[in-house]
C-alpha cells in the first residue's frame, strides 16, 4: 500500500482520480474480509448517500488482532506509559490484546450488549480504553467515546442523543497532578439518562465511588466471571461494510455537537491505508501518537489504523508537562520511539520551556515526525524539525477532520518534499477544490478559498447520528455536489496546500474543536448573564484562545468573582476545555438593525487590532463599539 517515490505517488494519485473504484479495490484487497464487496462505490453528495464496499462482510477487529496472531502474535501491540513515571509501564502483545478484547467482549455480552447497541465510553488513557473500544467493535456494538475532559452535562447530552444502554468508565483518571473523578461525573450524568442499564467500572485510582445495585459492576469482577465460565474466545460478529462502527461527537457552528458516524469497511481501509502510507510504517518501528483516544486522532491513529497494520503503538496516560516538560522526550528515549505524532500546541508549549529540556537528549531513534490538529506555525515547525528531528526526520503535517476519518492532505514521509506550515499535497483518493464565496471553483495555483472535496473517499462520514438532514445541511448544502470542510486554505504556486483555519464559527483551542455558539449557550446559562458573544483570538500556545464579550448588567459584588462563576458555569455545562481565557463585561453587543451581532468587529477587538474596524455605520448603536474598545482586555 506504500508508495516509495514521488513518481509512484503521482501514479497512484492519477489512478485514484481516473479510476477510483479500481484504485480503492486494490487497497481494500490488503485487508481481511469475510466476504468481498459486490460494488466498490455508490454515491451522491445530494442526499448525501455514500456506500463503499457494499455487500462486503468483515469485522474490523479481525484485521486489528486475529490477522496478526499466527505470524506476529508476540509482536508488541501496545506499550502503555502511565501518568506517574515511577509506576511500571505495561506491554500488550497482539496475542494478549486479542485475549483481553475477547474476554471483555464476553463481559459486554454477559451484561446484555448486542450488535447495534450504542455504548458510551468515558475512560482514562489506559490500555483498557483501547480494549473497550475493540470489544464493542468485536460484537458489533457502536461505541461513542467521550473525552475525559467533558462535563456530566456533555456526557448526558451525548448518551441521550445516541440512546446508549451501557457506559464503560473507571473510578478515576490521572492527568498530571490531577485526579478526575470519572465515575462520579458519570453518576451525575446518569440522573438524566434512563436508557442506561449497566455501568462497567474499571479500577484505576481507587477513588471511592458509589456502586448502584443492579446497574454498576466492576470490570475486574466481570472479567473473572468470564474466566470462570471458561469462555476465552469471542467470535467476531459479521458486519456489513456499511454497518456503523462508531459515533464521535464534534462541535460545529450551531449549539449542539453532532454525532459523526463512521462505518466498518471504508473506515478500516482508509485508516489502515493512510497510516501505512503517510508514515511509511515499517514492521518493528515504535510509533507514538500523543493524542487521547477520546478524539478522532486517537480513534484512527492510536487504535484502528496502527493495529490494522500490526504496528507497535505507545499509549500515554499523562500530559507532556508532568512531572516536567521533558516527559515526552523521556518516553521517546525510554521506548526508542521511531515515529512521533503530536500537535502544534504541544510543540509550542514545550518550546516555551527553552532548549535546556531538549539538550543532551538521545533523539537518535526518531525517524519520522507528525503534526495534527491545527495549522503549525513556521517557528514551531522549525523547532520540531531541528531540535527534535535533528534535521533528519520528515515532518508529516496531516490535515484532516473528525468527519474525514483519516488523513486527507498530508506529505508521505520521505516521499513528498515538505514546506514549513504546509500540509502539502492530497493523498491518493482525495480530490480537494477551493471555492469562492459563491461556490465557484477557483482553478490554478497561487489562490485561496474555502476548502471542499469533490469526490468521496472511504473514510468519510456517512451521516450525523439520528439526523441525516443535519449532515446534509452542514456539509453538503453550502456548495452543490461538494463536501465543505469549514476550513480556509491556500494553494501556492507549486500546488501545495496550506490550511489557514476555520472560516465558520468554530474555534480551535489547543487543537480541540469548540463551537462559539456552544460556549455562548453555556455562558448564557449563568443567572445574571443576558447575552454573550464568543470569539477566537491568536494565542501563543493554544493557537486560539476564547474571548467572551458578556452582557451582565445585574451582577453584584466583585466582577472578578462573577468572571469565575461564569467560568465555572462553562466548565459545568461543557467541560473545563471550553473555559474562556478572557471575559470582558460590556453593556451591549454591536448589532445590526436586524439584530445580528457583528462578529467581524468583535474579532478585531479580540485580536487587539482596533485601529481600523471597518464600516460601523449599519450598527444600531455605534457608541457601544467605543465602549468595548476602551474596555478591551
Ligand atoms: O481546522 C482544521 C484543523 O482541525 C479541524 C478538525 O478538527 P477535528 O475534527 O477535531 O480533528 C482534529 C484532528 C484531525 C480542521 O477542520 N486541523 C486539523 N489538522 C490540521 C488542521 N489545520 C491545519 N493543519 C492541520 N494539519
């Protein structure tokens, strides 16, 4: 599946455009199917209807596990590094992982799980998280993983939307010096969720938890039961290629997160292919992706993609700055990591600690580097290249999204010449186009516009859970017959792509997607807030920070306390990751006569660029702008 030279890339790319079905059939033949497809592709972007490998039968876990057992059963699948460096790391071979996934799949069955059920997973970054995900896939249950930083309310919203019947969680999770009381947060969420019949709780921190009779069971007890039943295997459920594999919620420009749906066959082919090709993964290489499985990066490039390729993957429980800013480099040295895949925000944060932390380190194992989640600024790119890659590791800047399932525009390591800040060229099978405001395709090079994709690829989303119309209006209705990414992009003279950031009301804070409307809704829940407007502004480490303009006329006492209360409200409603960095109290928001907030003006003020605010004559009350300018933080 790997192209080995730029000419081979060009050939593969041409084939993928001219004969997409033949191209993808060739790739799909590298995977294990219980039955092959009747038809490679059936699609239209109007409804949208996207079906890949129709009629094929498979189970993705046979590709992630069973397929490797005979020859590579003793190969390490997962190296787990705990939060606390003095605690022992764990190693799971493919054989061991297979056994544990089968055991836990039987636990799920014992607890009433069936094919097609939705199961919510809210866990720390421990091997059991990967095991839980794979066990769901093993029995054909649809997992919905919720990142450990989300609040009880966010979990409840997601559980209700997908009508989950089981939750898999842990007593607590460890991140740096913090202990997150996961089970207790789940208990708060479940007050609103009558659909949940069982909660399976893994022991991690041994924080005291409430265990409700008939509903809550311990992971370890349930595994023991399966062991005593003497039932170590769990045959993989036969799935249609287009059966749902998982739901993952992500933010958009409206208030409510969407459940992006990925299906079994196409997603498997796409994540396996892109992992293998972009990173040029070679057997025996140690690969370390610093993401959390709670996000798409972890789904596609810690769990599924690498496992389909029999790769050895490092999974890290903690954070890059604990116990100190050298932690990632300790892990690279400890496990002789060959491929390191991380985010610009982590790079910028570690850069800020100065060169002492990286000096004298042994980075000789590193061969390839990767970046994901947000545009990487040139300074961070060069630091990553020189200080970490020692100038000898290609940087694979992968542009993609929760909705795309896998890498879309990305260099192929050692094959595609790179350029700082550029995601470079589309991978085979990906047909990007730039369009102007009116949806007119912009041809040629040295241009910029809104980034769309004009042809389906196997890893793309199929729908948004429970609301297909929302999928259509969000992604396929802005421009006819195109998938709209929400990103702005430029294509330079060489045809290289550089993503310039979101063009909709979605923020990218430390590589996490946050909808401004979502944060506004949360702020507006505070008892004294009348209305608010949330804007992103450039932030040295996070990429974007959250700036909230809040109308709050009846607050009493210290405004600093009100600020803190608003922060706490957002943390309660969404989660700590969405807390505003700055809150400015204002008496009114700049609105047009029709009542629309002029975000353009607020954006300029948030960015500190108040000299030229453009035309403010259409504002209902221009005076409000002067006041906001004067109070800018
Ligand atoms: O704006 C783009 C940015 O992250 C968005 C997707 O966010 P999410 O679905 O959470 O997935 C993140 C991990 C794939 C995109 O619309 N983004 C992602 N990767 C890059 C990027 N922006 C620039 N360069 C990238 N490499």
